[in-house]
C-alpha cells in the first residue's frame, strides 16, 4: 500500500473534475480540497472537452441524475476515455432502483471506467448477486462481499471498491481489504460520495495503477474517519463531519501508518 500517494496529492494538487449530486456537492468539493486536491464541478455539457482537458481525474456521481445530466455524464465519460484521464463512477442506489441500474449499465457500455466505488447493495446489483439494498444505503445480504467485488470487477473490466465496515477492493483477480473506519461514516450522508471523488484524486497521482490508488484512497479515508471517531466521546454526526474535514487536511502519512489495518 503506497500511503505516500497522500503526500503526492498534497504536493501536486491534482484537478479532480466531478459531476456531483445536489445533495452532497459541497462536501465532495471540500473533501477533495481538504485532502490536497483541486475540485471542479460541471453542470454544462458544452464545456465538457475543455473541462476534461484541464483535469487530472474525473469522477461521475449518479446520485440524482436527470435526463440532461445523463447526456452530460455520457459526454464526460467518453471525453475522459478519449483524453486518457482516469475515470471513477459512483453508482448511487443502483441496488434499490432498477432504472438506475439500467442507466448505469448503459453508460458503462459506452465508456470504460477505471474504478467503480459503491456500497455492498450497489456493487451486488452490478455483479447480479441477490442483495437487499435499501435506498442509498448498503442494506443487507449474506453473500460473500469479496466474491461480489471480484465478480463486478470482472463484469465491468475495472477496479471495484465495495465499501462498508470492511472495504473490499478488487481488479477481478487480486483482492485487498481495508479494515479501518468508523460507523460514524454512516451518520453522514455523502461519506461515500466524498470517498469516490477522493479515489479520483488518488488515481490522478497513481501513474496508472488504479488498483493501488483505490486501496490507498480507502485506507486513507477510512483511517482518517477512525482517527476522528477515536477522539470523540459520543456519536455526534455534525461534529464528526466537521472534524473529518479538518483531519483530511491535517492527518499525516505517519498518523495513518500507526493505525492502518489491511491485507
Ligand atoms: N460500519 C462501518 N464501520 C466502519 N466504516 C464504515 C462502516 N460503514 C461505512 N464505513 C466507511 O464509510 C465510508 C463510506 O462508505 P459507505 O459504504 O458508507 O458509502 P455509501 O453507502 O455510498 O455512503 P453515502 O451514500 O452516504 O455516500 C468508507 O470509508 C467506509 O469504509
Ligand atoms: C440522499 C441522496 N439522494 C440521492 S443522492 C444522495 C446523497 C448520497 O449519495
Ligand atoms: Mg453512496
């Protein structure tokens, strides 16, 4: 695990271009900014090629799309491929809403993503594994999450992050797991969206090794959440969100190395 990629983000300040959802856009922008990247959001299809041109990675969030936004997402995905920019997608609620699953699969048939980041309900849906997803949340299921992540990665020919209490990262063959984190993440809507765009920042400095970038992003983000939770005496979602932003900025590679748990 190359935790030092965190220092490379801070040293190079990569531009991460996002199509976000209106619910969590501010958290996503500030999350990228706090960790050391440079966020930019786009809502206008005519600026796509130029926007992708100035970016070091692109993250597409399917959290609250409309018909025009789907066209924009498609254009952005195609432009990222054409301009060889790393491409991350967050397939929000594809496990709960069949229309979303169909839309996500249609999009991914028309461009090649490098990393998919979703929770167990979302990744199980993409892997065609039975799972009881609940809205934007993971829901419940009893299938093996390692096998689900592997299967989804093989189907989409990319790296998959299945996030949760344990994050599972697979390229379809190899598997890594991150055991850090805190249940407080679940009390802050958009923790997953922040992670997906931070994955974009790690991809931007990864020299094309997106499996390494995905693992490291998961380890850094989950460990920073854990550091914050360890300092709190009660479950305070508001305080957690504020302190998470602070620690995304302040936490060092050494802080993370001290608590990192992965295989
Ligand atoms: N029970 C848990 N214990 C520890 N860490 C967790 C737990 N659940 C989620 N996480 C962490 O929360 C972060 C966000 O992942 P999560 O799977 O909750 O995304 P999500 O469901 O897409 O969230 P959202 O929809 O709110 O954006 C990850 O870093 C993950 O490791
Ligand atoms: C609550 C919610 N609804 C659509 S997107 C979103 C934020 C989590 O992605
Ligand atoms: Mg999510």
